[in-house]
């Protein structure tokens, strides 16, 4: 069975191939778009395997770049409202996966002047104070100066994905009940809760495997439901998944976890998606997802309330979608393959 640490990278490669074929022929509750209109030109280009987006109250965007896969060139980059790039934290480990795709930094959050940063090779959570960072003035921090919290060791020790091999890949996160941090681990197929005050970790929920519809022609009897995105609406956590080999279309789900109920149990909220990579709220609290897909049309941005509704298609290997906190009806889509950010305007 494919190691889940590298499952996301395999998806990126497959979808990158699909795009090349076709080219030849924070949680915000703010009204729901009927579609997106992208700017004629990218907002930012030249990013090295970017995976995560966050913004602050000044309209700056913070981006994680996994790097080249050939050393310590992963970094966190700040992008000003006029599209200029500035390195903020440099020197994160960047490693080439067995599928020949760079891996390292995953998603990040900005909160009260600090960045919460996940690394999928070190399996660490890093927290960096960037409250005094001034673009073009402040020298970048070194990743080696940060103290990491070892998410991976905890997840592997707990082994929530048993009987599969012990694995961890802290991938995405949100703040949830009591201000605690909730991390989706794409290796352990679990939601990890980090206590706000004590920093104690616990396994909050485990995502169930899904039956393999291609059995016995291809793949195992069940397929890993790998969590990729997570948001919180004040009561419920919503968690997205992509599914493992043989990557059948239409099997990715959005799960709802009612945080007021015990025992904690993920329940399917919406189904019929293909390889979801991120999730956010629209202005009226409706869900929007980014989706790689496995068809000649490539990826897309879709309604999280109805898998049949596309809001922007095709979208080129989308891995993150950000709703601006400073500009009305403005979103930013992060495209892993070409390493760019597209600025989108919501149509109503």
C-alpha cells in the first residue's frame, strides 16, 4: 500500500499530468458566490511548490512554499496587496517524495501576529512571531531558530490509522472549540486536538476508510480517506478528504463533526467530490472547496453544498482558497503546479 505521507504528492503529479494533457488541446463566514471571475493575469507567479495561504488585517498574504525538493529551500513568503514578494522565514527542509514531487511545508494560519505553520516531512508545528515583520525592511528569520512541536511522534504513537503502518503528515488546521487548534493529519487519517493552554495533544476524531468500488479489478477492499481541509462554524467542524489508490472519482466527502455531541463521530455531510484539497466558508456561511479531479477537464473550485455545481473550472492543481478579510468579494486561489496565485472576483 502506498505510504500516506506521499499520497498527496502522488495526487499532485497525476493531476499535473492531466493538466498538461488538457493544455495541449481561514475560516470566514462572510454572501455566497454563483461563480468566480479570475483576473486576466496571475496575481503572483514564481512560487516553489506552494501549499498554504493566510492573510492578515493589512491585506498581506502569507504563503508556504515547499521548495525544490533538493535541500533547505522551503520558506514562508509574504505578499503585499500590490503583489510584491518578501521572504519571511527561510531554510525549511524540502525533500523529494518517491513520486518525484517536492514536499515539506504544508498549510499555515495567521492569528494575532503569529504564524502557525505545519511541516509534513518534519511532522512539526512551528509558531513564529511575525508581528514586527516589515516587508522590505526586516531580515528573514531562519527556520532553525524556531522551536517545533512534534505532532508526528504523537500521531505515530497513538496509531489512529491502524492496522495500516504508523504514519503522520500534519497537513491543515483551524481554531475550534475553546480556542484549541484542530489539525488534520493526512498520514494518520485523523483530527488532532491541541489544547490552547497546556499544548497537550489528543486524537479528536478518525476518518473512516471508504469501500473501493473498483475492487477486485484494482486496489484494496477499502481506501484511505485522507483529510485535507478543516473549518469550524462555531458548532461543527467540517473536514474534507481525498481518497487513496486507485483514486476513483466521486468518492471524496465532506464530513461534519458536531463538537457538542459525544462520542465524537464524523458523519458524511456532502459526497460526490473528486479529491478535495481545501475548504472555506463563503460570505453566507456556505462551503466552497478546491478539487483536483480526475478527468480531462482538470481541477476546479466547487460548491461544498452541491458537488454538481462548479464555481470555476478548470482550475490548475488548486490546493488552497482564501477569502480576503480586507477586500469585499475577493478570493485568492493557490495553484501548486504552476506555482501561482490567481485573484478571483465573486459573481452574484
